[in-house]
C-alpha cells in the first residue's frame, strides 16, 4: 500500500485522475481517500516498479523523498473558498514548505498531525499535535495537543511558531520515542500556554452547494477512474480539495452537481451513503475478517441507517469518523461461534 500526503487536501484534478489511472494499472483499482485528506493505493507489487514511482513523482504529489511521511497537514477544506475567518491556503503551503526545508523535522513521527482551522471550527476537534485556529485575518491561537490551550500569535508568526514547537518536540521526544505531544505533559507544561476558548463547528463539511462550490462525498471513500475523469472535466486545470471526511470540494462547480450525482457522487446529506463508511476490508486487507463493502452496500441499499455507521473488518477500525457514530466491527471466529455458531456476521 502506498499513502500520499496532500497538505490541506489540495491536489490538482489532473494529478487525482493520474493517481486513479495508476491505481488501475498497478494496484487493485481503488484510489482511497484518507481521513487525513490524502490518498492511498493498495494491491501494489512489492517492490514497487520504478515506472510506478516515476509516474507518481511526475504527477507532482511526491515533492520530497526525505519528508513525505511528516507532511501531515489537515486544513479547513473550504478555507478561502467559502466562509471562515481567514484564508489559510497560504499558511498551508508555507507550513509544508517550512517542514520540508528543515532537515531534522524528517524525524518527526509519521503520525504527528498539524491542523489549520480557519475559525469555523471544523477541524479543531480532530486529534492533533500542533494546530492553529484563526480568530480573524490578523491572527489567532497556535494550539498544542488540545483546542483549549495555546499561544496567541499574529498571522505572520503562525508558521514560525509551529515549526519552532515541532523542532522542540522532536528534541524532547528523542529519549522517549513519544509519538504525540500528549505523551510529554511536562514538555507541554513548560511552554507557557494560556487557556483558549475555541470556536467549534460542524464536524464535517455539508454536502451539495456551498457558495459557488460543489461539496460531494465519495461512497466508501473509493474514487474510481471514471469519477476521477469527471472531476478533471468539471475542474479543468484547477485544484480540488479532499476533505478529512473523505469527500471532495470542487471549487466553482456548484452548477455541475447534477452531473456529479449522476456519476455516483453523494451530493445530499440526507442520503444513506452520506451516513455509511467502511474500511477497505477483505479481500484487500490481510487482517480483514469480512467483506466490508458488501455490508456497507447492503446498509446503504436498505435506505438507512439513521445513525452514522462505520463498518470495520477488524478492531483497528481504520478510517472511522471522529464524530459520533456507530461501529460495526467484524467478530472474531470465537465471538461469532459464541454468538450462535453461525461463523459469519
Ligand atoms: S480496520 Fe482492520 S480490516 Fe479494516 S483496513 Fe484496517 S486493518 Fe484492515
């Protein structure tokens, strides 16, 4: 499996289409959107063919060999497009550039996460290590491990402060192997943080028309090549935004929502597919005990469920949403037999 980070979820429509082509040509045909607003390709040969790696680099989504694992930056998907208190697109680029430019930050843990919230409160409740929430276009708070503690900063100081704290964490974790700032409470306590009252908003971008933009969900977060080609046709030459809720925002494309719906994108929060998600499951994951696609499809076809539901092939619950939801986890064989001997959920 190959995972590619896309800071702020922003990627050109052409690159997205190219990655879907590569998933078809080299993998199992699934280009999966991730909860960190990136993409994954599965079922690839090991070792990876040189031609595959060259094609990914040519698509422009692998700008660095050394720092790829640490470019984990989630930003408000609609920032600069609709709503919010500040346009954080420049800060997202600057943070990514600063991360890659600092050699020692290549040693940050791969799970270390930055979030940039433009003041609408949509990503500030994700579990993160370092973050920023804008109070307005001139500044806000840099956050450390929690939306409720941080440092007041002006906009021009946001990226330098985040990089300084990341470097300090990298040094502080050296003897402990800590993966997250929450594992180093003494270090966090030494930073002179002040209490913050964050803005908290919806935990997901609504679907449908948002201003002039189209917001769509991708069933099971799996983008087939045909849909990727339509995205490129709808947003020719332009960026699209992958959301942490594994959907897409297509700038200035609200007038194409009917076409997107006809191609299988979910454009309405009230439809069943907007409430159902699943890990990749069998046969694509060796740990999976069930075909999660089959169960999720059956749930969606039944017109429900009313509650947000995530189907997992094992207890790892990959891709589960962070907000309130119901977990359906495949039982172990012992559990299934103990529950009546059916041997199948
Ligand atoms: S939840 Fe388990 S079965 Fe599903 S993708 Fe993750 S590891 Fe595989």
